[in-house]
């Protein structure tokens, strides 16, 4: 990677992006010898009157931090300008679910946003661009953007399951009474939704099978998995707002994994465009275990599931197929 990296962040005046851009600017992600140009996108004042003024304030605050790694901050409501020459595009902005809105309505409303962003990325980004979709429903938003930006190779498009991965790791560590780094080989299969499958069967704790360390199978199936699936709702119920700094941290961890690579013997979780691995239809954006190196990824092959795991896998796959059907009119061809 060059010694200057351009990073676009959408929804950049929001709570998630506020935590995200600070860490991107600080040198934490790309290292102390790489300059960062942040290209921050918000909606026009005609759509949300406070968005751009707030974003301008964010830009000034970033400058005031005096980070030696921050070369420039660009704030704009023009996607073409925001994505111009970027090496990473982190798509945080998405339309929220309104009162009485059905999931299909949310999928379609967000899909329209990601049609335009997919096209703008394909037309303007650098040739080595990688895209991480954070805004929910992120798997299908990523699918829509990818399908509308197909001049960018399929393996460059990712949706975030690393937040769920981190939540699952922390929950297993707490139950086992160990530190978080002791838990490895966690996988979030499928969708970033309440059907996701946090795979305790293939996870390890201190190098041992997690199920040999935590032998309470009822807890794993009936407490751990539902709590991981519903953690986002739990946070909203407690605070009145959706996860912010933990979501930003998940995005940071995702990008770090692609910049520095995964550790030997371990993997990370990412939703990527399927090549048919594990029987998932080709082209679906599905959460997998992946190893990363040099910005590229490879799905970990050969993992198996018991009957409980097979049923959980099938459920999340079915939901993603239904979501694809819901947005079919936004997919070209």
C-alpha cells in the first residue's frame, strides 16, 4: 500500500462514524508511517438540515487533534467527490427503520441508497479499493452496492460481522473466566441479524474446543447464541440508541484484519460475496470464517456442524435468500 491512504466514510456525522474517524485518523489502523486522507460523506441539507453543518464541525475537530498521520479531511455531500481515489470505503450511513416499517420496506429504502453508492464507487474509487458496508441491513446493502458496482471485483466487497464476532468472543471468555484473546476461531455465519449463527462448535478457548471448556450445552444453545443474536436490541433497550463505539470498533477490527492479516491458526469473521463455499449460492453476501493477507481473503474450508449447527446455518441462509428476493428490482440484469 502507498504511504498515503484515502478512506471514505459515509454517514460521517453520525455516532458510529464519530468513533470510527477518530481512530482512522490516529494512525492506529494503517500505521505511523502512512498518511490518511479522510473523505467524509453526508446527505445534503435539503434532506437533513443539520447533517452537513455537523459534519463540518467533525472535520474541524479532527484537524484540531493534530494527528501526525492525518494529511487532510474532505467533507462533502457529493458521493463522486467522497469516493474519488479512495482505497477504502466504509459505508456507515443507512436509512433507519421507521415506526410501522416492515423489514422489506427497510431493505428497499436502503437498497436505493446503495445502488447509487455502488455506482459512484465503481466510477471514482482507486483500482485497489476495498469496501466495508456497516449500515444495516449490511449484508443485503452490500449485495445491492456490489451488483451495481460490478467493475469493482467481487472480492473487494465486504459486510461487517466483526461486531458480532467480538460480542461472541467476549461472551465465551466471560463464561469461561478467561481473557478475550484466549478465545479463537470464532465464526459468525450468515447474516448480521438475529438469525446469525455464532459458531461455538468450531471455536476454541485456550486452544481447546470451546465445548470442552464450557460443557453446559444448554447455556451455549439457549443463552449464549440468542444473547449474541439479540445483543443489538439489548443495547438499544438499555441506552435508547443503537451500538456506536462497539460498532465502530468492529469496523476498525475488520479493516485491521485486512491490512495486517490474520494470525496463524486463527481467522476472523466477514461477510463476503460467496463463491459457493459451504453450499451458499454464488453471489450472496454471506458471513464466513476467513483468513486475510495483503488485503485479500480466503474462506476457511472443511469446518463441520452438528445437527444444531446445520439448522442454525440453514435459518440464516434462508433469511438472506429472502432478503435478496425483496430487493431483486434493484439488482441489474
